[in-house]
C-alpha cells in the first residue's frame, strides 16, 4: 500500500499509529462489531472467518497486508471475524489518520483501489465456486447414488407438485406405475450383492431408455421403482408400462464378465382421481402391483381392474 508514498505522509501516519501485539487465537475483529481502525500487518498471520463457514479461514493475511479498511470506507461494522493464526505485530491506524493519508497521497488511494478490486475478484470467485458446489449438493440430494436416476426425495416433491397441478382441473390427468423386480432377494442371495447392484442399475437404465421425454422415473427404495406419466390416462399408461416390462425381460445381464439370468418386473398402474392424496394414489398402484405378483409376476395390472 505504501509503495511510492513520500516519506512525509508515511512518517505522519506511523507517528500516530498504535502498535499492537496479538497472541495466537486472539480476536482482532469480531463480525458485526464496530471497527474504527485499519490494521497494517508487520509480522505473523491473520485468518478471516465468515459466519456459517465453520472453523476454516476463508482467507489468510500476512506481513505487508492490511485489514479493517472497509469499515473506515463505508462506516459499517466488521464484515468478518479476524483472528490471529500465529503471534502477530500490527499497526492500528485510526479513521482520521486513514483519511489524511488518502487525501495526501495519490499513490495510497490507487494502491487501496487495486487492493479492494483484488479482494472483490477473489470474493466473486469464491461465490461462483460456492454456487457450483451448492448445485452439486442439490443434485446429489435428488439422485440415487447407485442407479443415477431420481430418488425418493425427488419423487415425493415432484409427485406432490403434479397432483396439485391436476387436482380439480377438468381434462387434467396423471398416472403412475409402481414397479418391483421379481424374486430380487433370491437373485441377490444366489449371485451376490454386486450382481444385485448390476440388476438395479440395468433396470433403471432400461426404464429410463424406454420412456417418453415427458415421463419420469425414480427409485422408490430397495428394488422398487416408480414411473410418473404426466398428462396420461390409464389406458396409455398401461401401454407404456407394457412396453417397459417387455424391454426389461429382454435385457441381457452381465456382471464381472459372467452372463446372468434375465430378470422380470411386476407393475401396478393407477390413475389419479380427484381428491386423492399422494399416499392414496401410491397405495392404489401398490395394490395393483401386488395383484400382478399374485398373478404370477412379469405382468402389468391396473388399479381397479
């Protein structure tokens, strides 16, 4: 900050500065508290901490840098907590000395602008990275880690939204299919969990591959899946479900280089009726699915016959 500053203004500033020693862990600035000093770091390191970011410093400042100048520029409380990461020696410049230096030295004003611009760019980069990470976390929270399709949390939110969209609206319709992989436990016990995982992943891929762009599939839990058919009545949902069932039965399964027996699925299809709740339509599809199992599996049954 003082590169190119004439000796006079520099000496005047230093004469009025307050020397301060900090032990490791000592707080210099507390987020939200008033601050009337700019601190010049002569030795040691200061860590900058933001609320909600845990115990890890978002920035570290060392000898030759400064902190606290933002409060003097806009009169606001400290925007972050600043804590000594090691024993530090500082010079504290009060508000009068700070503005006197700015007014008397063009070089200091330029240096301060460059410094603040650099911090702003760094903050923008941090915010951008935070947005990217948040989107990744949001995506991870809505997708099943094994199969890569949507998970139960996503299904609950989406199904409630779709039901709200068609409830009480003439001409609106929604159908769902609840799916269970036939004899999955026996398959898992015989061929191992890795082969079982391969089955779950393959079935999920086949379901997604054989649906219309507007249809939605999610893992319901275990070996169960749900397909949502927006703007689709029972008849057309049944046709789509049959297509999916045949595709799963025809899929060839391979795990660790060995051929596995084909698997089949049982499906129950239900169409939303006005006034139904989400649990009620799921229960209707679940009942139809168990009826499909009772009929010998590898078939589609519609709720209500």
